[in-house]
């Protein structure tokens, strides 16, 4: 199987993006740094909407993403971040075809 790219657009409740980013930095980022199967992880703040952010990830294979999605740390993150969100995130899955600097 090939690599899997995930693009997630998330809107938080008004003024809560930095709080969600702090939770992500504390709970999710350390796992990403230690996970060789999670090859790329980028948090991006939307430049026009202070309550929207994007996550871009590349996994070595779809199974690696599935393992993260079922992990206890992800459930912990969602339990804390979920109430701060303005709705369900938009998730797109794609197969990387070309990249620079990755």
C-alpha cells in the first residue's frame, strides 16, 4: 500500500483555536514526533478566520493512520478538544503523488 495524506479543516468555537492548539501540542504532537509512520504533520492557522485551523499529515500507510485514530491518546485529545469545536471537522484523504521538501 502507498502513503496516505490527511487534510483536516476544523473550526473552533469563537476564540478557542489557541486552546485547541495547546491541547494538540501537549497530547498529539509528542506522539507524532515519536511515530516514524507519521512522516509529516503540519498545523496551519487560517489567515482569515481566527477560529479555523488545518492539519496536514502524511502517513507511511493507511494502517498507521488507523492505529492513531484508535489510540487512547487520540480519545483523550478529542474528549478535551471536542467541546471547544464548532462542529465536525472536514476530513479529506488523498494519495500523495508529488511533493517538494518532504
